[in-house]
């Protein structure tokens, strides 16, 4: 499920970036939205990495 969420956030980032570009200077109003999406992507990605390390640790000990 998190992979799908990351892909959705990637799509949203691209959409917001296009809207920002299309709006010129007024597009700066969307910058907080873009930054929020980036933070959410980073948090989910970091969580995925930590979970993968935890699982690898458990699997390494059970071998």
C-alpha cells in the first residue's frame, strides 16, 4: 500500500508543479501545497525504509 501512496503523491507533486508553472508568479501561492506533499512523501518513504530495515534484521537473525 505505501508504494501506491508514494506514486499518488508523486503524481500530485507533478500536477501542482504544472499548475504553479502555468500560473506564473501567482503559482507561488501553491508552494505551501507542494512543500507539504514533499514532506509527506519523505515521511512515508522514511517509514518504508525503517520498516524494511526492521524486517531485514528479523530475517537475518532467524537464518
